[in-house]
C-alpha cells in the first residue's frame, strides 16, 4: 500500500510580488535517493475540495500510475495571473510573464532545495479552465522543461476580439500561438472536455463552445505534426461538467496517461 503525505509550502515570489502557498503531496515512502516525476498543477486552492490526497492514494495503491510529486500553487486573482502571456485579450488586457517566471525561476528551483533532490524524471504541467489555458501556454513555450501537459475544460475561447467587435474563429489566442509557432515542440498533450461543460454555442453549429474551441486547438496541433494517440490525446467525457467533481473523476485518467506504471 502506497500512502500519501500532504504538506504546504510558503514562499515569497518576486515575480508575482506576493506570498505563494502551494499544496504538495508525496508518496509516504518518498526516497530522495530515487528520482520521481513532478506534476505542477495550477489552482492549488482547489486541491482539498477535489479530494486530491484521496485520488493519489487510490491511483498509487491500485498501481494505476507510478508515484510522482505533486505541487499545486494557489492562485490569488486568477484573471490577473492566468491566461496567454504577453498577448492582449479582447479587453486589451495583457497577462504578463509573472506566473511563468514564478514557476520556472522560483518554484522548480525551490523544490530541488526543499526535497533535497537534484533531478526529476520529467516535469509535467496541468490545470483546469483558465488555469488549464495557462498551463498549456507555459508548457508550450517552455517545452525544454516540460514533457507533457494536461488540461481539463481549458478556456481555449480566450480571444483577441469581442464577440460584437468583428470576432472570427481565427481570433482565438492560443490557437494562433500554435498556428504561428515555427517549430513543433517535443511535448505530449492531453485534453479533456465534458459534453455538459456549458450550453453556449456562439456559431450555432450544434457543438458547445468549450468542445468546439478544443477541437480547433486539436486541428492546429495536428497541422503542426501532432498525431492522435501518439503525442495528442483527447477525452470527451459524456455528462462531464465544468466542475471540480468532474475534474476529480477525470484526473486518474490523466495520471494514468502521464505516469504509466
């Protein structure tokens, strides 16, 4: 039986200019002489409500995936810290690089010190909704660090024009980031969306926007050379909603994919 140990880290981030609390969960038999994968999840403030410690106990005890280290920083103002870095949205607001700088230059180096380790098998990024959009953006642009990214109900609608300001489907920002990339990063992508994620259908094509926007991202990824079931995976959950309950159900599938036993 592989049990879990849950703790919190408190650190001051120069990049974010605030104290950051991060939930950390380790296998109880953590051995610093061994190497483990690291998963960084956005929206750490939701880990308790999702029952993350119980989820990890289950997937490790049942050998659904190999043990890994989970670190989940809490967001303060999600709308200010999550998004696509450096590109103005339809409100002409720009999410700067602070969250990326925090994760890459502060959080990961701090973990080496706290855990007294010198290496992680791999580093994986993940998130939900707006935090999922941010996770994809970070992993895509820092693919020299991240091997995989997983997103549940990603806010892939994030756009550069308002719906009443001449908006077209090509105005979705993260799809354009992928489209304009000159190289295919060495990254594996896992995406999830629920059929009851929302009811909106802005282009009246019979497909809810969250699924439609995810499809559009998949098309751009495939155009860049990503291949389904090789480095691109999509899970469309029947009855899945834009809720922590759905995410807690879907995460074991992501963990199994990312950290195969």
